[in-house]
C-alpha cells in the first residue's frame, strides 16, 4: 500500500509540474552558434522533461546570413524535432547587411509570426518565453500571453539597443530616445525578465525592471561533451597547422560588434614568430575581414566556415590561445556565448574587456581564468596572446568555473524551477 501511495504522489507531482511552454524567438536550431543554439537546446531539454513545448521561429540562417537548405525563406513550415513542435515563419534575409536592411529583416519576422502567435492563444500555454533579440516581436508576444492568461518571460541574450548605440549608430537625438523608450516599454510588458549576466541584470533594473522580477539565466556549456577525449593532432592537420606553430583561434560569429580587424593587426605583428591565426565562423563582417587580410598579404591567418559540433571539443582543445574579442561599449551589452565552451574545455583565452565590465570582473574574481586586455588596442592584444600561449594547458581555473557555474544540467534545472514557481507549480 505504501508503494501504491508513493507512486500516486509521484504521478500527481508529474501532472502538476507539467507545463505548456510557448517559445517565440527569431533564432532556433539548427543554428549551431549564438542565440539559436541556446534556444534550441533549452526547448529540447524542457521537452525531454515532460513539458509540452511549441516554438514560433524563423528558418535557420545565422551566422551565414543565408537560409539553410532545405528550408525556404518565404514559406511557413511546421516540423517536430526531439518532441518539440516548431513553426517556421517567412523571413527576409539580406545578402548584404546594412542598418536599414537589418531593421527590415527584424520587422519581417515580427509581421510574419503575428498570425501564428495569435493562433497559439487557443492552445493556452502556461508560460510564454521570448528570447531577444529581436524586440520587435516582444509586444505581440506579451499581448498573446496576456490574452491567454499565461505568465511571460523575456529572456535577454543581447541588449540590442545598447549594442547598436555602443557601436555608434544613432547614438544621439530622437532616434536614440525612441529606441531606448521602446526597449523600456517592451521590458515592462513581461511578468519576468531573465538575462545572462549580473551586469545585464543591473542594466535591467536601470531600465525600469523591478529587481524582484529579474531571473539570472546564464548561457551554459555541456561540460561533459567538452571534456571528453580530444584529437588535437587531427585538428592541426585539418587546418594545415604545423606542430611547432602556435594556434591562435577565434571561433564564432564574424560580425561588426567583435571588431576583428584587431585580429588582423595582431597577425601582422606576429607573422614572423610562428603564430598562426585561425578564424572559424561566418557572419556579416567576414568578407571585409578576408579582404583586409588579403590586402596585407598575410599568410599566417586562415578562414574556415563553422565546423561540425562533434569536432568542437577537439578544435577548442587544439588551440594554444582563444580570442574573445569585442569593441568598446558592448562588453556588458553582449556577453559572448563562445566563452562558455572555451572555459569548459580548459582553454587559455584572451578577453578584450574594460575592467569594470562583467568580463573584467570575472577575470578579477577568478584569477587565472583568462587574460584580460583593454579593447581596441592591437598592442595589448598581442601582449595578451603571448601571455596566454605561455600558460599551462588545460586551464584548471577555467574548467573548475565551468563545472561549478555553467554546467548545462545545473543551469537549465534552475531555470525550469523558476518557470514552475512563476506558473504556480512548486516542487
């Protein structure tokens, strides 16, 4: 009888804790980098826990800025992957990215997703999660949640307005005030706001979000995957790097906010000292970067497209130094997701960040986790690279931090509990 009662309690808890979760966001798997990667892993993890998960998103296009086959840019499509129902909406993807075309790109998803989003009201989700960027989809997402009496969470991966202004775009005047006002208004529409760093949590408070409504939800790493056996020799052969050469790796999005022209400058300074720079990734800024390297006739920098995820542990493990490069003014608005896997693999990283930023504080509080240098200084970057190359491998401080604070299971279990508490179900 005791066993029967125990089983009944267990089943009852499972039913109580089961949620309908709607996720609305521009980027989703099979994007293998950035926001799409994390949103996809979150949705599949929640689905595997027994929750009913639906996703309204766009076709995969990032970071190549090209819709990936077999998906179509201007058609709706429904599919089920790993137990998650995914609804793809038409999307305009420009071949050449400019500020105006980027805005049209974001608006296209906001408009095409509207009919699907409103139809989800009849499904009656318990919780609606809106990963941003893009804020353009946030007002209608919040309205849909309100109409079906669901709780809502805006998950801020990037403060896109801060990033835009940090890069010097429309930094003054009416456009700036309008953008900031829209951001503040959109943040206030949601039951809770989650974000990926403590400094970004403080920014949410500055933007009018009550501290009690903020959830800490950092990006994670599958630490078990990145600490498995690696084959650095095969990676060096794949990239054409001799054993005696020092492999300096940048892996991730190649965009404007990174300021990767600094990497070209560092490669130029170190071209006769056995340093080979490898840039793995795609993005709107890649073409200009390749052209710059070609003009300087640099033979010690190589460019590759994104590599298969299964090879990533070996690729990261083979590097003598990892580059986490950003421009001034965006280090607290955009916390680079690539860093989590670098830490998990025990890589020695050079981080360009000001002292008072989240990354700067991370380096100060966890001595030895990485080498911090001031951003937008090629000389400082070169010094940092030389220091990192001389550090022992693997980096025990980095691996210990990853295991303790950003392990995938730990982070997602904590977020799931936040959703359960928000919806009224407590374990």
